């Protein structure tokens, strides 16, 4: 039996004890925390998210809070998406870029008030980045990581579960919109969001001492719907074409290369970080783009952890950034980050640990 040594560098989730009680079998590290990656029944967990309802400990989606008179200005400086029409209670998917236009995170931005924003981040240290930009620009804003830990409820039956907890008003929430409320004294923000295309909500717990209490309330409300534990599902997210920052991106990836061009507004102010570079990239045309790869063979592959070369006529044209066995397509599938002049329908060869695997490129999403 192995153990994990407690460390200030690896913080526990408020739901950690609950996931242990549920029989979690594996974790990964994300934003200096442990995130459950499976409970020992991967196919059952997959079909639960497709057909029913699943609850996920995603406290690793940390919030970076911008608070103060210049909070809105800093949010816009950090984001090349126009935020002028963003209102209280609304969230937006944004692309954070560095000065070269490289994608450094793809959070959901939530506006809680004119002087208060959260960035619900992927796995990179945006706290230091936001603080540095705020100081450099001389802004009157405090940048911090508040006590906020999301719990996801995902799947086609998720709305019924969340409505049974909070009331039917949640059914009217638009995608990425949220509302602050409480349940049995537990403060939460209820958002229609989550890293799946099956529908669902994220409950932003605002008291880290009440993680187990919230977990148990959701579990009990979900009992009539056969709720069970799960995690951000690799198979479902690849089938659905969802980007994983840091997994499907490298140190040179820009938003246009990974289907995020719709979230870049080139007419935002010139002081937005990276906007000059993004304008040049758009004008010149990105060098790569993201497609799907449908692989030959009926033997299920293991989830991929490394990028693999994609070759056409003996020449490398890009990389396979992930791969998984698709239960619905009954094929091995993955994302291809390839040269912009390579189009859907192209037949390629993937060099997978020395094995030549034939594949066909196609547009995303798969489903």
C-alpha cells in the first residue's frame, strides 16, 4: 500500500475525505492539489456521465479573485475577449495569453460584481501572472485565491438533481451564468457549467470546512437518479472536442490553433496583454490547427500521456496530443495538432511508441 505525504505543496480538497469514502482509486495533480481520476470502474463511470448523473470533485479548478475598483479593468487587460457587456451573474470562456499571443490558460471568467471577478482556471499559475500584470499597470485591485472549491454535477439528469436541491429556478440559468445562494447554511454559487457536453452544473463551495456536508447533500439528492462518483472523463471530453490546456497545447500554441478564435476579439484595447501578437497571427494565418484523428484497429488503446508524431508521406506534419478508446464510436480517437495546410479527410500515420498506426483526420467534435 502506498501513501501520499502531506505537504504544503500538495493541498487536500474539501471533498477529499468523501472521495476516499466513495472508493477513489487514482488521482492526478492539478494546481498543486489532488484530483480524482477514477473509482475503479472506468466504463461504468463513462456511461454514467452519458446516460445519468455523476458528481465530481473538481476543487482543483481554483479561483483567482480580482477585487477592487480596477478589477474590471484588470480582467479586460488579461483577456483578449471583449468583456464590456459582461454583467453580474454571467460567466465567459476566455483565452489568457502572454505577450507573444501564446495561450497560457483558458478559464471561465465569472463576474460577481463590478469590482469582483473570478477566473476559474486550468492548471497553470495565474495568481502570480495576474498579480504581476496588476502591479506593472499600477492598478487598484487585490489579486488572491479565495476559499472557493467547485463540485461538479454532470450528465443529462444533473438538472433534476440540482433543481431538487435548490429549486426550479436553476433550470432557467443560461450556460455559464450563475447565482449565489446557500443550502443548509453552506454558501455556494450555482453555475450552469462543467467540463462535459452532457449538461450539468458546478457548485462553487465558499466554505472549505463544509465540503463533506455539501458532498453528502448532493449524493442524497441524486440517490433517486442513481448518482455516482466520477471525474472529468477523458473519453467523453475527447468525443466532445473539449480542449485540455497543457495537454493539447504547448509553449507556442495560440488560441486560433485550438479552435478558440471565436473567443478572441481583435478590437479590444491595445493594452490587453498579447493583443498585438494575436492581431499579427490572425493576419498572417496560424501555422497549425486542431483536427480529430480516427485510428484504425479494433483493439482499445490506453489513454495517451505523450504526444506522438503524425506523419504524411514520410514527413512529420504535426502531433497527436491525446488518444482514447471511444465507447460510442468503438474506435480509437484523438486530437491532432497539425500543419494548417492539412485538411480533414487526410490519411496519415501515427508513430505510437514505434508502432505505425494508420488514421484519418476529421473535423472536431467527433460527436
